[in-house]
């Protein structure tokens, strides 16, 4: 389960990087059209939370 956070975080970062190669100004998020920058911010926050969760579990397992 610890590695699920790591995998989701990596996929979220890949999604953010992929948006820089598309020419879209908006993106669909849960059925709503939002700004591409807001979309990137949401995915970056998700990635950060996943990496933080992985890190805290890794530290807790080492103790």
C-alpha cells in the first residue's frame, strides 16, 4: 500500500508534464472545463500529497 502513493505521485507528475506538450488552454476535470494552469496546480498538489504520504510511511516503517 505504501508504494501506491509513490505510483500515483509519479503518474500525477507525468500528467502535469504531458500538459505542457499539448496546445490546450483548458482541460476537463470531473466534467468541468477549467484553466490549464488550475488543472496543473490540482495535479501538482495531488502529486505532492502522494509523495508526502509515501515519505511519512517510509519514515514510520524505519522506526
